[in-house]
C-alpha cells in the first residue's frame, strides 16, 4: 500500500513544497506523529551511487543540528554505540543529539563513504566544534551502519577521537 506521507530527501537543494498546505517537506514531516516517516530512501541493497546518496543525506541532516530531523533516519528501536555511550530507540537518539549540540557549538561535519554491502555502509568522518570555554576541536571517526529494508538505520556503531585545535586550524566552515 502506498503511503500518503511525504518522504524527505535532505540532499535536495530546493525544499519540496507540500502542495496541500504550502509547508516545506521537512516542516510537513516534522509536524507528523513520531512514527509517520517510517521509510527512508534510498533502500538496500545499496549500489555505489545509492550508498553515496545515503551518506550525503546523513551529512546534510547532521549539519542541520536538528535532533528531530536527524532522528527520523533511525528506526524506532535503533541500536547505537557512540564512543562509550550505548543507546536504544529513536527517542534516546533525539535526546542524545540535543545534549550533544548543546555542548558542541558551531558543529560542522564532513562524511565520506568508505565501503558498503547489501544493507551496510561504512563511513569515515571528521567534524569540528568548540566548547563553552571557546576551545576548538576536530573529531575523527568511523561509523558502521546497518539498515532495514525500508531504509531506516537499525544499528550505528561510532568510534570517535577528539583533538584540540586552534580556530585558525579549522578546515570545515
């Protein structure tokens, strides 16, 4: 059965305008109940092109620093490891991201596709931010992602290391 809910594509340069109400697609999706957006193309099995699109969509969403928007890419029962923190569920991801972006200020991320298989993608990334004391950091890491058939991430395992940098050493702006 075809869904009538719009499926967002964060990689689109121009926001889709929902014809019925005139809202952008993200506004329409975020206005829906939590589980309304239960499919997230592209879907597995991945090709080089669709895996790269999935990575770019994740980069764009994370750079929005919108915990609600980012959390919609994860299944309701998603499993995460982020550094030494273990999370289960979309709500826990949303809460984690809210805390993260309250302390990691002016966050800017770049992701790169490393490898992929049928329903898995490996990514290397770096991001920069500063803390409340004004110290800049560059974080380096790797993520392993596993997806459901409907394109939602069911597992995310991230290993991340931070290095202090001076503001004039920033690469991501």
